């Protein structure tokens, strides 16, 4: 007898949860802590200020040097972290309500299948604090009273990242904050409330915490004790810094190169301020690890540290932002410690942000064949004795550009369709900054193939073995057969779903 899609989903969920509940009642479940920063790059020194984090997580476990987001923008990336799905499957395209960011369709669809829902069913005690999704808490997105399923304790920022003068949803109730450091600084508030949660948890069930501090996102308000740090630091000048994007897509051919001194001064200031905000995140990590040790749970807790996307400061003469297909925007830090993970590991296997959800559920004991996720667990990579598994060879990066329907005020001469513009018509995004890429990284090939949904049907191809900074688009030089192979892979990946995303050849 044929089953409907709804019935099949219910059967799969029951099977998945039955397996998991057995694991929890057997007493074998580990605790999990996930820390997700906002716009923290890997390529440009974004981990340099975080000495404690590297020592307490990376040096005490695994550091992944090939960690990627499948889309370089906050809301779709965070939606991928929560669901384990590519954007074309969770349908969150950008940071706007029109792009499905924390929209009512998201809440009635993909949010119901996010991994915290499964953990809650497993009797995990769940806690969230910080930035959720950019449009969360807006009236059109269900308001502050909407608490996503799966969370026991909910302390979510309304809207985009702030450090002061913000509103929280405290378990569905409005909580306003001002500009007093000891009471309101959001990174510290997240740390303090998570410590309180750990002090008051039940010892009878495992716990999961997701902490999402605002750093190092704009407006870059650092704690008072860190406001004078890094005064002599400047953004790195190597690689693609201030290089003209002559052979790149339309948006990258617009910036003035070399950059004006005003732009250089601005981005250096932003670079320093970003680092300063991260020092409080470093303190947060230290506080949490110490608390786990004090309550004798550190050895039974997996601690993940990552970011939603990378960032750039001057690469290809773009002042500051993310949203681009290049390594500086799609690579993210990823450090993990926990049971079965040997210390001081540096792992080269490619892992994606869509792999976080299946890895967390794998730790909790889920039969992942029953979960509808595009990602795959990387538990076996960092703790080989725990699971059998293999790394992927290639993956998809996709992005849907945002633009204004009217002319951008900072750049009216270029007309409508652009956004995130700086003076002198340097724009960081546009409607036709919409692309999909195949990234191949298998130990032999280190390639990227990207197609744009623009009037030029523009294609960019990079051999990162020979050209790690993606300075030369080699689309006109490579074997046409290779281009055809990459095109076919891209077509398959753009329509893949679930386990099919892991079996594209």
C-alpha cells in the first residue's frame, strides 16, 4: 500500500525518536554545547584574538581547517545549521522576510524539523541565548511571543546583532535592555544566563546549549576593558587585498581599485573593532569550560565553536561584508572537543555547516538514515572509534542576492537592484549577485566552479591549488570536458535532497 508523504514523515520520525529515546534511557547520552559567532572569518585572522578558545577547545580536541558555510549570509546559514539542509531545501534565501528569514512559512515548515526538536523529544534540557534569525521577533514574523519548538529556555535577540539597546524574547516575554555594561552587554549576558542554566539543570537528563553572541558583527561595540586593544593592528594586505576583479562577475568589476584612503581607514578601523568584540567571546568560552569542569560534566560534553559565515575587509577592493563566493566569505572556524576526540588534532576533511545538525544528533544516538537532512555527521572523522564514515569530495555553495527596488541612495547612478553600497558606488550585493558553486576538495583536486543567474550567465572557475587567493578566473583555459562535468554536478546538487545530496557523483 502506498503511503502519503505525511505518513512517511511520521513513520520516519517515530523510528528516529524510538531509537533516540532508547539511547537516553540507557544512560549513554552526552551533553552538547554549540557556540555560533556572527560573521567571524577564518582566512583573515579572525581566530587570532581567541587564545583561550584555541587552547580550551581546539588544542583540547579537533581543529578543522576546511570548514565551510553552504551560503555566506547570516539568516540562510543559521537556517542551514538548524535544519542540516541546503538553502534550496529549507527555502531561506537571504536576511529579509521576503527571503523567508524567520517568516511564517519558515515557522510552519522547516523550523518544525530543526534538530532541537529531536533533542527535546530525547529529554535533553535545551537552552538558547543570543541571535537566532535576523527577522526573529518582528511583528510580521510572529512577534516576540513566538518561541520555536524544542527549546526549554529561550533568550533570543529580536532582529539583527546588537550589543546594547536591544530587546530579548525571554521565553516569549518582552525584555528590553539599555546601555549599561554590567547589565546589558549581550555577550556577557549570554554567558551569565548559560551559567545559571547549568547551575539549575536537572542531573537526570543531558543538556544542550546553543549560544549565539553578536560578535564580531557590526556595530562592533567592545566591552570597556577591551576598547584600547589592537590599536596598531591593520587588516592583512596580502592575497587578494585591493586587487581589481577584472575577470569576475559584474558586481566585482565595479569597485575602485586601488581603494581610496578613506576606505582603507574605514576597513582598518572595522578590523580592529571586530577583534575587540571577540575578546568577550573568548571570555565566554573560558567561563563555560570552567563551569563544565566545576560541575564535573566537561568530560561528558561535546563543545563546538564555529561561525555562520566568513567575512572580507578589502579583498578585491570590497571594503567590508560577506555574501561572495570566495574563500574568505565561505570558510569558517570550527573547533570541537568532547568524548572520544583526541587532543591537538588538525583535520583536513571538508565539513559544512549543514553537517552540524546531523553530527549533534549522531552524538545523541539518532539513526541518521531516518533524518531528512542534506548534511552528514562528521563524528567519525574527529572520533574514529565512535562511528564508521567517510568525508565528502565536493559540495554546493549557493546564494540569492538582495537588492533595492529603487536606486541605492549611496549609488543612484547605477539604478535599482543593488544594496549594501558604500560611497563611490562600491556595492556589496545586488539581485544578480545570485550564484551556485561546486567546490571540490578531495585531496587531489582543489577547484571551484560557479554559475551566476545574471544577464551574462557568468561563470567563474578557480584552481585553488595553483591560485589559493582566486586571483585568476580560468574558465577560458580549462578543459571543456571538466566544465561539463562540473556543470552536471551543479545541476544535481541544486536539486538534491536528503541522502541524495551525499551521493551526487
